[in-house]
């Protein structure tokens, strides 16, 4: 396992642990899809971490220095697709360090934000009791599935449907939130997941949950790194057993 660090002024650090065996195998793939700092196997059946980072800061500068360091360690790293949640600092850094990558946000995080806004606007009871209101919300949740450049058209279609159902006035604040925060703020390019095989980063979250279940609270950093090495060995053996990656085979 490679170990290193990236320094970000003023006095902030990111400790990086990279997994060289998985890096080398990943470079054998054609399309390279990155979920935060993880990658799907070619069969799409497993997600494997390429690197871990313990960060004291989550600013755009910190992320940029981190990704620059990782790319320096693995200069061939040039992903086709990168999915994250909607952390703007991280997304900006990714776009700068990997300028040709297609960047998308997680559909699940978008859906959760919309449902929270429905509650904040006092629409929960209406949606719970009305099939038509639930239909409007579900159509809103489907907006990122529209083809690139057509997300505004998708929102307008939802608005027209709400008018037909005599619900436009009840949902006008939700529509304004979608337009201002997501279509204009986040932008159609990042929000759109049209044609994407995996539309969420839930598998990465599941891996984090698995990691958390294996370590004690507040471990020292060296014990933490040893745990990452152990998990790398397990992942590599599982790859060999499943044959899900070119160049790996069961012992």
C-alpha cells in the first residue's frame, strides 16, 4: 500500500492511502468509472476502493491538492466518469484535475433533498393523503433522468401536469426550489444521469458502512491503515475467486 500526504495551506493535511494492486488492475479496463474514490469492476458487480484519504479540510483547494497528489502517484489515472454527491468544492476540484471527465451527482442525494424540501414546505400530509400529489413529487424526482439539455423541459412538463391536477399553487414553491437550487445552481450537466448505468453512489456508502463495522471508534491512524491493507487483501482474493476482473484468478 502506498502512503503519502498532500499539504493544503494554511497548515491542513490530507493523509492518503492508495491501493497499488487495484490501481494496476483498474488500468486494464476500458471504460473507467469512479464513484468518489472507488471504482466498479468491469462486470459491475463489485465496488473497490482505489484510495482512502483522511482530510483535515474539505475546501476546494484541499480537494484539488488531494486529487493532484493521487494523479501524481498514478499518472495513468484518467477516468471517463465520476459520480459524487453534490459537494461543490469536490466537484470543482474534480473538473479541474480531470478536465475531460463526465461528472454526475448522485440521484439518491437529489431525491433525499427534494423529499426534505417537501417536508419543509409543509406538503408532507398532502403528499401522504393524495395520489395526485404523490404523482407530482415522483415526477419531480425523475427530472434528472431526462436527456442532457432537456431538464428544464422536464420541469415544465411537471408544472403542466400539476396545473392539470389543480395542484400548481400548492407546489409552486417546490418548483421554484427545483429551478433555482438545482437547474440553475447545480446545473443540468451535473444533475443529469440519463443513460448512466449506476445512478447513485450507494455502493460507495455501503462500503463505508462495511469499513466502519470493522474498526473500533477513534482508532490510531496506523491501525486504521493496517485495516485498509487487510480489506485490500480480502477484496483481491474475492476478485480472484469471482473472476470479475481481467488478470485475476482463483488460487
